[in-house]
C-alpha cells in the first residue's frame, strides 16, 4: 500500500512457500496473549490453508539488512520476531478510528487489564499498527504484538518506543510480500518491497503507559489510496505478508530485526466488526486504572 517501493532480490525467495519454523512455539504464552490471539472477527487460521483470517509467517521469509549491510548492501533472512503476535482486529466504523487501544471496548487492552488486575503480566507492553482504510465506511486493520518482559533499554526498538515522532517517521518501515494473488496486484503492490511508512504516509503515534500504537492514514497519499482501491477489488483472492521493522541506519543498529509480522489470508470485507464512532478520549485515559500497579523496567514518560 506504499506509494514508493524499493525492490530487492531475496535469498529466501525460493523458499516462499516453506516454513523454517512452526507457528506453534514451545515457549509458554501468557493467558491474556492467547485470549487475544484467538479472539476478534478476523480469525487466527492455518498459515498455508486458512482463508478470511490471519496467521504468523516465519521470519525467514523476510529479507532484511544484515550486519555488514552498510558496506556490502547485503540482506538476509530476518529470523525470529522481537515481539509475540497478539491478534488482529478488522474493524468498521462511520468515522476514522484513532488510538484504538485507548478505547474502553478494545479487547486486547481489556485482556491485559484483566491479567494485571490479577497481579499477572505487570511488565507487558503492546505494540500495535493500525492501518486506516478510507472509503464510504472507514475500516481499520489493527495488528497487535506484545512483550511480556521490558524492552531492553538502549535497543533500537526501545529508542523507537521512547523517541519523538520525527525519529519514528525516519525509521518505521513495512516489508511486503505477496503470497497469493492476481498478477495485477503483484505488479501494482510489488513483491518483496519495502517502504518507510513514516515518510510516505501520515503516521500518528499514540503512547500509553504500556503501549505504542501507530495509526497509518492511507488516505494521506493519493497514490496509496489508488493502490489500495485496486487491491481491495481482489481482496478475497489475495494473501499478503507484512513485516514491521524499525529501520537500522547505523552499524551498531544492525542487523535489522522484525518487530513482528502478519499474513492476511483472503480477507472478506463483510467480516469486519462494527464499532461505535470514537469518542474524544484523553491519551491513555482508559488505562488509568493500570497506572497504579503497572511496573516496568522501561521509562514510563509519554512522548
């Protein structure tokens, strides 16, 4: 959906249909994350056979900057995500949905709030990307990722979370990969394409006490709107992988890592959950009750 695309040859292209690791991790997953993964109108489906849902593609299907990228421009397999997948919401409203994690009816925020009221997951953090899709009805595709432990201080992701919007706009990147779809969609959207969303589109960043939400306004670019309009004509026959990255621009920030990724599998527009028009909510207000018992090794100052 990006109006500018940077195509590159990928060493993992020949393995596009293969998974280097299973979606089912042996790592213990917090109950609130499991609840979030399996809730919502867009179902969690099988990676290869699922339709009208979402799945988690292996990181090795994405090609990112390697440790020596600045000297040799080489890219390689991305490997594991930095954060755990935490569900997807497909929402419809009469007006554009901003800062969905601050809404009192947000199911992912409520799942974490419930866990923390029981003294669990006190250091958890949510990273959400909200793709705002214009039209007669406003839609939002919201992708959630989570950390149970504090984000390591000084890491590139930590700096992105706690940085200012100018820094974020220079670093927030999406990597697309068309898994299945008509040739016209592949040609228009681009396969193995990367884009700095913060520079190509208007991104609004909402920092709560234990979350960062990035609202990507696709209507802010005429080219992006045109690409999206075409893609939506074929949406039920398209499967696309999207990886979210904080771009590494210095040697000590390399290699790049996926914050998280999602595969949207042949989605149906009609499956969206209808939500009420948003009310004006103070930043982080719906999380006020969490402030008293939220404990984190991270800096709690909002941007």
